[in-house]
C-alpha cells in the first residue's frame, strides 16, 4: 500500500511539473548561481536542540524532522536589479538569508501579498507558491539552504497566480 501511494503521488507530481513548465514564469536576472554543497540523508531525520539562555526560563529550541530521505543543498545566488525568481514552489523547507552586500527584495505569496526583506534578514519558505523580485537598484544576494525530498528538483516552476497580472508579476 505504501509503495502504491508513492507511485500515485509520483505520477501526480510528474503531471504537475509537465503542466507547470508550459505555463511557468521564468527566472530572470540570476547572473551568479552556485551550488556550494549538496548531500543526502538516506533515512528519516529527527533532531532536536535545546539551549539554555541566560535570563530566560524557556531558552531556545530548534527541531528538524523529515519523513523519508532528504537532500541538503546550499546555494549562493545573485540577482541583478529587476531580476525575479519567477513563481515557484519547493518540495521541502528552505532557510534563506540576504547577504550583507544585498539590496532589499520583495517576496510575494500566492495572494500577491508583499513582504520586504533587507540585507541581513533571514526567513523560511515551504511548499507554498511564491516569487521574489529585486526591485532595488542594487544586486540581491541570497544564501539558501534547502532541505528537500530526495531525488526531486529543489524547485518547481509554476504559473503566476491570477493576482500577479495587475502587479506586473507574471
């Protein structure tokens, strides 16, 4: 039963990718794109850390869990002014930081709600549709760590949502 579910999901994913490529929005302005490292964990990941912090009863906790094997990928990428990642999704979780030499970027969700990130800011992304645009006059410089399902591309290009046309984001 478990194998059958994987086959069915794989077929649905393949059909989605094929349909998405035909209507996908392109990445524009990525002039430096280097995969710094990639590795595979061939088992479930269940790791937890807790650190006591001075003056805090609760401290700090972090957790990472996967159900299934995962690829860990670290990428260094720069976008020129006006560049965009294009609308896309990921088959996992990303940790992103804008490097100190970066201009700000506009991050849009599937409802075209914008959040602005500045040099030194970090955030996470998951499996939901989004686009990132460099609207500044300075290069945008990201360092990204992906934790994604083993064997899948780190991103899947997608068509722009309906709200994107009115904002010129398609």
